[in-house]
């Protein structure tokens, strides 16, 4: 049984614009009226992160999504709401550690390894059900899914850029996941 999985990143937020670790914030006004929306097609199941920005994006796309806690964004701990630029000056060692060691969580939140494990687990739960699944979530979650499919090293996480309203497609043929372009 084939499973098609379409990942959609939420629309733009203030955290995107300011390069900050996001809190549970709404979409920016421009995103709410964006006419360049992704077209994922008909779906058998639609899930969304519980975050406001993901729920708003799902609604904007016309989906009545089921909230999936596993699709929540990475837990950035005490860095939530902080701009990346301020962490470069306030906690350069901790930021460098987090970006170089996938097991590290100097922000007292979730490590990248924990995030990747959580997302791989969710994907494996959906795979045997077949059909077309749409997941409206966050860039970090989509990066983790791509790493899982490619069996890429964790350092590759930082080389993947997922834009607001970006869409990534995957398929599972009963044996393995594949990226689909």
C-alpha cells in the first residue's frame, strides 16, 4: 500500500521576519491574505501541529485538520521568543553546541536528536495506513523528516531551508520512504 505524505510549512510569522525562536504566535497579516498558497490536492487525512500558526495555515488552505501533538515545533526551551542574533552575543558557546551536537539541549528544551526521533516515529505510524496524508507543521519538523528519509547525518539539518508555505512531498511504497519531486 502506497502512502503519500505532503508536508506544508506554516505561513510567515514575526519570528520568521526577525529570525527568532518562535513562540505560539499567529501568522502575519500578509500570510493570511497570501494568494500564492500551496496546492497539496485532495487528502485522505490532514493533520496540523497544535501551534496557532499551523492551525491558521490549515484553515487558510481549507482543511479541517486533526491536531497532532507529535507535529509540534521543536521545544526551544528558554530560547523561545529570543532572536538568534542576541543568542550569538549572549550564549555563543551554547548556540554553537546546539548547532554542532544533535544530542545537546543547552536551551533546556528538545535536542535535535529528540526532534528527529519524534518525527520518524510519527511517520512510521502513518505509513501503514496508506492514502494521501497532509501535515501542516514547522520548518524544523520538515527538516527532521527529510533527514530521516535521506538517512542523512544530523549536521545536514542546518543545510535544509524550508520557506513559509513551503511544501515537501514523500511517498512510502511499503518498504521505504522517498522524497518526491
